[in-house]
C-alpha cells in the first residue's frame, strides 16, 4: 500500500549517491571530494535506515551505529592533511 | 512496558493507531530521502567548497533524524530506541567536528570564493596571528621554523608574545 513511498525514497537515495559520485570524480580540489564522500556516507546511513523500515527488521542497526560514530574521522584526517600542505596543489 | 504495550492499552482502536504511525513513518522516510537528494543537488550546483558543505550538512543531521524517527515509530521497542538514540547522539557530536575541520582547511587553502561572502570576521584574526608570529620570529623569542599560516594557526592569536 505505502510501497511507492519507499520506491520514491530509494530513487532519491540513488540519485543523491550518483551526484555525490559525480562530485568525487569531478571535484576540482581534494576538499570537494572529501565533502562529497562524507555526504555519500550520510546517504548510505539514511538508506540503511530506510531499508530497515521497509523490510521491518533491525539487523543492520550496529552498522548504523558504527557508521554514525566513525564517519567524521575521514573528513578530519583529510582536512588536517590539506591544511598541512596548504601551499601545494591540494 | 514497551511503547507498543502502552499504545495497545489506549482506548483507541489499535489498527487506527498503527495506520497513523505507518503514515507518519512514510512521511518521515520521504522527508529524509528528499533531504539527501537536496544535498546531492546542492553538491553539484553550488559554486565553492564552503557552499557545498552547507548543502551536505542537511541530511547529516536533519535527514538522519527523520529516518531514525521513522524507524522508532515502526519498531516500537526500547532496545531499538536506545541504539538509535546513540546513533543520533554520535552524529550530533561528530558532525560539527568534521564540519569545523573541513571549513578551517577550506578557509586556509582558499577553496572558497571570497567575493561571494559579505562578512569575513576570521580574516582579521588570522592576519593578527600571522603578524604576531612573524614578529616573534624576528625577535627570536620563540623558535618558529616556518612563519607561515600554519605556524600562526598552531601558535594561536595572543599566545605568540615574545617572552623575555
């Protein structure tokens, strides 16, 4: 009955992930790629949650927990690297 | 007593309550998905890294909150609720850290377009810190290898006063 809601949501997630992938491939600077990959991880987090709602299970809750707790590490490390080599072509 | 038991004890027909919560869940999931989509579009359309970061922070907090709210409404047990509470808590705790680091690196490396911002309160502070670091390096009070923006950042404004 309410399946079409999840089809629309799934399509939105796929489009968002594809746009993030485009920005990762295209992004003029390393920082743009990092922001895009961060956003892709967030999209994955949302998609995992929506899939649990759709299929009515809670088996991937630990995946959500670990992703949510460690997602920031990549961005922090890359940001440190970028500001260390500030005058290089980052 | 779980939330579901409480809902069953209400003087309303449980089927109606369940239907309303299903509807709310659908709306929440849809809103979360649209926020993700909006972030993707913003990532493509916005001109510089700082503006793109603004777009991507929407699903990072609001989107995940809506999805989690939908999940809690669908799976009404305390176990799920507390795990999802931890997910949201960590997300709220760590998203500002990465945003702060990426924003600072973006400001330093000049990936943002300066003619697109109206107020730049950080510029004066950075210049001040750089001047103080260079002054300290000239007087030789503090051994600073490279008096660049990096050294100024690590020393910080107000800490680079020459100690006699």
